[in-house]
């Protein structure tokens, strides 16, 4: 099967690729029916010649941004994402379509933490509905707080994501939101402009909903920004891995917490291992913000010298053969797509950055074949702990 890369709509054709570009599933595209529905609605509902600025939120790989530029190159686009991988994918597709959209593109890619200086300048907002309700609540609150009164919001997602809870959140922040009919298993939510809403505007005292998880076994509090995985409790896979890591000495070593999330693994090791240097790495901007806050509030000596934080795609740009151990609780999905590709990239990158005799600790569901991949890559792999649901694997680098 050949992966479909050409999106043809409204007299334009753009080339779109997922990021990473190599995928084990050739059926996956860099856009979905919700992207197409949003593009159609935009073209049919407004005169693009009159539009100066559009905000795009959660554009997975740049389909919306590139389509807007192909339709109306004069429009300035500010796009926001919590995913560093999406940021790289958007930028790659902007570059791939430069001959069509123009080399002097008007697209700026921002993180999910950068709303306050941008939103009040938008004529229209295009929003892809995220999987996490807490993150959607955060996004809608930011829009309500910073949007100018005449900005309209078009939101889209596949039908399975447009639940009654999603609709209630839109109604909470933007009363009068209308839900479209389904089209190719996608649906839109169309919100009135703020000047049509009574008592528009969110209180200036709005605070980001950062959850705090306190657990007696940890001895410190986990801080979770809205888009962090398992934000209301301790992740059971991470808890199982931690019980195994107690048996290993990490003192005076360089360690990476890969896919760190809220920092639970790295902070736990730092608390009991003197003079350890921990590098926290995640592709989510909110995960890194969470890990920083978790470490700052934990009882760790000399925090300023104990840790570094990187928003990154796996371990790209990390010095080769520089690390004593890598800790990893790998994801099994990329945004809404179930895939093992990201875990495999993590494994390969971990092998590259480990020193000779360096150790790679991985926790995963028992039914996943992580041990096969690790044995192929490292030449060895052993299960050092297991229960009915999880297995902890250890692979050691020989050279």
C-alpha cells in the first residue's frame, strides 16, 4: 500500500506527510476528514479576501495551515500545538509546499503555552478537538479570555471525539455553539463570536487547571498541566517501574527520563540518588512544564544542578554515548493514532546515546513485543519484573 500524500480541495493540491515520515502503517495520512470538513466550512462561510489573521490550534501536521496559505496567501496564520512532533511536521509541510504557498510564508508555529500575545488579533479560529477534556477546557478558556469580540470559532473532530462532554464544554465557554451534521465520520462545532454572547469574556483571575496528585508511596506531589497523560492519578506502569528501579544504584550517574510526562520517574530517582544528573525529555510542552514544577516542589538537593529539561523528538540532539541509563515508559499512540513507531524510535535513540555498558529500563504492557525489538537492537534483553499487566525490561549496551 502506498501512503496517500496529496490533498486536493477547492482548486488546490498540497503535498502532506506525517512526522516522522516513515511509518509502519502505510494507510495513515497527514490529515483526516475533520481537516477537510473545516477547510470546506471556511471556504463556504467567509470571504477569505476579507480575512487578515487566522488562528489554528492542534493542526496535527499542517494540513489546515498549508490549505489556508494555498487558498489565500495574504492571510497571516498563528498556529498553536502542545506537540513538538506536530511542530516539526507542520514546519516540514510548510517547506514542502513552498512553491505553492510562497517562500515568504505567513505562518508562525507557537507552543500551547503562548496564547496571551496572539489570540486577540484573530478574525477566525480553527480548532481541532483534542483527545483530552482538560486540555480542551484549557484551550476554550484561553480563547474566551483573549479573543477579540468579533472572532468566530470553527472546531472540528472525528465523531468519536465529539462527545456530549465536549459539547458541554463548548456550551460552558461559548453558549449557543452549534453542532453540524456528520460528514465522512467528522463533525463541526461552530461558536458565535464573543460579541454575540452575553457577559462575554473570562475572568482575568482565570488560572490554568494544574492538577496535583499526592501519593504516599512517592513522597512528593505530581503537578500536571492540562494535556499531561494520566493527570489525575499515578500512572500504574510508572509505579510498577519505580518499584523495580529501587534495586538499582544511580548515584553519580547521568540519566535520561525519556517521555518524562510529569517527571515521576526522574524525580523519584533524584530523591534517593545523590549527585545524579537527570535529563527530562518529552515532546509535550505541557509535560516539560509539569516536570519542572514537580521537581521544583520535591525535596531534591541542589535542583539547579541536578536536572535539565528538553522539549524534543525522542533523543535527537543528545550527545552520543554520553548517558549511563535511560528510563522509559513509552507511549503506544501518536495523538489519536495507535502506533508503535514512536516507541521504536525511542529504543533506537536510547541505544545511540547510552555509553558502553549503559542500561535501558522499559516498562510496557505484557502483550506488546518490546522485548523482541530490544533484543534485536541491543543483542540482549531480560525481564526483571512482571505482573498480570506489565513487564519491566532491561537491555544493556555492550559497546
